[in-house]
C-alpha cells in the first residue's frame, strides 16, 4: 500500500510539475528569459515541485473555505427569519447529498488513473483503494476547520461541528458503495463527468430544496438534519465495507477511462471533439445569407451553430424567469418581507457582477469560434491583417453581446420589477440604471473574453488550453468578481460606475486588438 501511494504521488506530481513549467513558459515576460531546455533545469524543477506540494496542501482547504463562505453561509445570510443553525444544516445537508454523487473521486476519470492503470499496468484494485481512501481522508481534514469555524458561528454545537466532516465522508462512501453494488447487479458503469438527465434533474430539485424553501420560511428542522448527518456515519461504514470488498475495479476503471484513452492521443482527441461538435452543427443546406464579406461568414456561422451558441443561454434565461417569478410570488404571499427585499435590491447590485460572470457564455463562444472556424482560417495571412481582425472582432462582439444580453435583460428587468413590487424607489432613474448596468456587466464580460481570446489565442488544434497567461487572467477575473460579492453600494453610484467603466474598457479593447492581435492571433503548438 505504501509503495502504491508513493508511486501515485510521484506520478501525479510529475505531470503537475511539467504543467507548471509549461505554464511558466507561456507567460510573455518569462518566455524569453526561460531556456528552451526548461524541463531539464534542476532549480526550476525544484521550484515547480515546491509549488506542487504547496498546491496539494492548499487545495485541501481553499475549496472548502470558498464552499462554506459562498454556497453555505454566503447565501444562508439571506434567510434571516429562520434560526441560523437550522439554515446552516439545511443547506449543508442537501449540498452534501449532491456532492456525494457529483464529486466522488472514485468515479472521476483522470490522467493519473490512465497513466497508472492503463499505461503502467498497476494493480487496479490497490491503486484505486489507496487513492480513494487518501481522497476521503483529505476531505475530512479539509472540512474540519471550516465546519468548526462556520458551524459554531451559526450556533451549531462543537461536538456536531467536529463530526460533520466524518458525516460528509460517510455520505460519499455510502453513495460509492451503492454505485458499486449497482454495477455488480447491472454491469452499468458510472462517470461523474457524464451525468444523465435524471442526475441533472435531481441536482436541480435538491438545489431548489436547499435554497428556495428557506425563502418561504421553511427548512428541515435542525434536529432532523443532525439525525440524518449522524446516520451517514453508519451508512458510510456500510459503504466502506462494499468499497473494500469490491473486486472489479479494473473493469470499472477501464470503462471509466475509455473516453480518456482517446484524449491522450492528440489526433484521436481532435477527431472526437470535432465529431461531438458536428452533431450540434446544422447540416441544413438551405441555410444562406445575403450579406457580404465577414458579415456573410459570421451569419452563416451563427445560423449553423445555433445549438452550440444559444441552447445554454435559453436554459439560463428560463431559470432566471422562474427565479424572478418565485421572488414576486414570495413578495405577494409574504408582504412583510417587502422592506428587506427592497433593501437588498437597492444595495446589492455589486453582487450581480459575480452572477453575470458565472452565466456569461464567453468561453463557450470563443471555443466554438476556434474549433469550427478560426483553426482553419488562421492558416491564411489575409485573416490576420489589422483591419480585417478589428472588423471581425466587432462583428463577433455584436453576436456574443446578443447571446449574453438575453439573460441579462431577464435579470435586469426582473430586478426592476422586484424593486417596484417591494415599494419602489424615490428616484425613478434607478429603474433605468438597474437594467442598463446589468446589461453593461454582460457587455463587459462579452468584450473581456473575446479580447483575451484575440490577444492570447489559448487553444491548440485540439482546443486544449495551452496558455498559462490565459489561465492566470481567468483566475484573476474570478477572484475580482468574487470580491464584488462583499461590496454594498447604492444603485445610482455603482450603476453609473459600471456604465462608464464598460465604455472605457470597450475603447481600450478595440485599440489593443487592432494593434496586437495581428501578432498574437495564431494557432498554438
């Protein structure tokens, strides 16, 4: 067991270190300074190993901290009419149920499993058990400080806070045991990366129970949540027994890694991605356009790729309509809540920066552009001339703005309706600013993702991200948007700032694309 654990750590650390070195090589300021023999430089490898070990430690805690800060306690503060401990346990319980089958580790196809069991022929059962038990222990250790910190702050007893990580691990073990039992009975495997429509339906239902019911002053009583959590320890023991006695790990992992095997082959991966995209592309030969030049190219692309570009936007818009309607119904049924909701709408506008970031379809749009258009046209020199690049950039910006504007209009209009229904505002201009500022947030993210796509072009021929700078910018964008969740500011002030910033950013983006994109807009190797 110890030998297997050591090999698995070495294996995971090796490709993680190589990934860090590759990312460093992609940063423009470092690219010229770092030698071509980068992977053989001992000092840099030691540095990358240190980063890798630090990340292993940080990853055990950082995700859990953000999870409690946002998903559990961050949203939990909205339900002030219910006891804090009840809300905390209610939300945590249903999110834990979701995590038990969507974040299993056991049924997650990953490169380290492929390298170990397919290429190196390691014992599948021993490798799987060692790494799974390590992952469960890592989860328990990562949860303990935050169940204590956030749980006690919400009035949960210390003894339960200390037991909650084991309860969460127990639910994961039980779900894993049931899945393995089902495999023995039916021969059907499971992958957390390929959830069925029924699984997604369960996720939607559980999220609604976790977050919508408390809005109507209903939550699972604290003692019931405690009883279920404690029962998970016993259920986890039963699940662990199944995990330890299961014998078909090689068959399970072989089926699980079947898709990943092709992904390791660049040619096969490119073909697979292309085939998946082709299924969503319209083959209707009657699709045409009366426009000229790049407008002609763009209109054909949009019409043929409507499913790829618009389906998720429509779904997000429907969900937003449902949520707005639910709030309006809640206001009608609970008129005493009007003042509190009105205050939230008038001061929580910065919070929606993160929401607009989360629902923006910028990365999907740019990936579709590259895979189904730019990876071919970038081989022609005329396609990279400054004037042509700027013209096509403006056309594409218009299209992505349309895609992102639909849910933005629903959210902006919905907030204006909620503001009116909860007592309105002294300044009628706030209604206009509310809608326009949400649209400007949507516009900013549309410009932002398209601009960094043109300035960095992070994809290779297989649509793999190969730019460390691109990843870094996405990470920084996330944390900045996350920070806005803590900001409270009146609609008029923050809305005006948002509109002005968006206009300035648009001008700067066009200048940068015109001057720099001819050199940076290329296929990565």
